[in-house]
């Protein structure tokens, strides 16, 4: 009985989160931003449906594997999710920047014009110590611990007014030193260099 009640509570939380996120998507025109960023599907589930299912996961404490891959009641299939995430023609950086501008305009109308704002650059280390077959995986230096780790550097540009933080752009960086390269995949996985993923990869 306890397990059943927990499942019901989780479903209620998910429904509430999806309702609020759906409202957010509508208010800030996520469908239009996605379409203008080349994030669209030719067949199957719509890009908006998949985005909604991914977007809700952090708010219900679930990951893709637990919520979608092994969940028979998932709204979308695992193949659709993986195909969506692998697409190299999606302009995620454009999507993030356009969304940030839209949210900034909303915040700007609620706050004083005299407030100070700043741009923040951060290069946090993303550790992938157990991974072996990840493209561009390398040994990178973590300036916080002073150690070399297997992973990436996540370079992020954000805007803040002291109360709100908006990410504007990001780049997942590998090592430029061949000796630090630990990847097992071929050098070039994305063949279409004109695509967003191909241009970013180079």
C-alpha cells in the first residue's frame, strides 16, 4: 500500500510540474524559439512533447533512464528521446540565448532600471571517470582540486543582477593536447560539418 501511495504522490507531483512547465512554455513561446533554432521533428513525437518530458525530470528528481527508458507508462519512447538528443542539426546554443533574452525582458519589466547587472564566465570541470567511449573525452585539469580528471571543461556565460542568474551560452571543451586524449571513438563522429553540432564540434 505504501508503494502504491508513493507512486500516486509522484504522479501528482509530475502532473503539477508538467502543468506549470506547460504554462512556462506557452508564456515564453518555447515552440517558436525551438522552431527558429531548427529543433523540430520530421516524424513521430513533436519536439515540444519531447522537450516537456525532458524538462520536467529535474523537478521530480528523476533521470531519463528511470523515468522513460524503464518506465512502461512513459509518455514518449526511449528511441524517440535518444534520437532527439543525438540530433546534430539542433541549434541548442541559439535556443538557450533566445530563451534567455525572452526571460530577461520579462524580468526587466519587474525590476528597477537602476539595478546593476554583470556577465559571469565559469569553466567548471565535468568529471566522467567511469566513461571510456565518449567523444572527445580527455584528461583535463581541475583548478579547484589541482588534479587531472577524465572529463571535460564546461565553459558557461551567464547574466545576473544579484537575484537572478540566466545562462546565455555554453561550450563543452576538451583538451587540445593529444597525449591527454582518452577517447575510443573515431576522431570525427559528426559528418555534416555545416550542421550546428558539426560546427560546434570543430
